C-alpha cells in the first residue's frame, strides 16, 4: 500500500501564503514554499503539477472562501442592510486573513501565472466570478433606482479600495476607514437618513 501523503494540499497552500507575506506572487518559487513547509519539492509537485497551478489554486481557494460568506450577506432582504453586512464582512475578512486578502484583492488572476490556467481551474474561476455577479445583480434588483454598476461600485469597489490601500502599505484598516466606507455605501444605495447625516 502507498503511504498517505505527509502534507495536505491546504498545508502546501498555507505555506505559499507564508512566502507571500514578504514577496510578490511572481517572486514565489516552489523551492521557497518547500523551505517553509520543510518538505522536498517533490511533495509539492505530487499535488500541484506546476508552480502556476499552485499559485492559481491558492488564489482560487482565497476567492472561494471570500465569496461563500459574502454571498450570504448579500442575500439579506433589505438591500442597504445587505450592503453593509457585505462590506463589514469584507473588512473583517481582510483583518482575519491578511495574506489571502492581499493575494486575492491586490492581484488579478492573470498576474499570477506565466501560462494559461488548466481548464479545471479556469472553470472554477469562471464560476466564482459568475456567482458573485449573480449575488450583486440580486441586490441591484432589490434596490430602487440602482443599476448593477452602482451596486457593484458600492459593494466591491469602495470597500476593496480601502482594503487595498491598507494592504499595500502593510497597515490594518482602522475604525475611521470602516466608518467612511459604510457611510459611502449608505449614500450610494440611497438610505435617506445617511443623506441627512451628511447634510447636517
């Protein structure tokens, strides 16, 4: 009988995130991941055929984890409550998983690899994008007078700009930044009391 693998796929991907704390994705090598993991490179290639497949898998895992709870928040019936819950989730996710947030939000998937993604991974990336788009369209449909573009800007572009700014400097989002993001969401999704607060 073959011995079970000593290192799981998740352990290997976690080692990639450790390397990414001090490097850009294009600086990550299988050798560096092997050093962090304390395993021969063959253990990594046994589960991920190439460095590009490894980086793509780490990016996808981050995106799928990110999307799962975000979609739940976006399902809240009141669109502003849904938007605020989604924003708070994104900011908290970035605090709890800074390495994943930095990878998923600072880098487009096309920047991660030098080769085309394998069909299986590309299919997962397409599903990830489509599911998130569908959730945002649902919020737009529940928001009077709001276009999909407006909702997407409010619920993704605004909070992720704040996260990117903090992540790129190695800082953590503070309470003031979160308050400003939440106020922006309320205004963009037209909650009347938010407009009154801003006018006063």
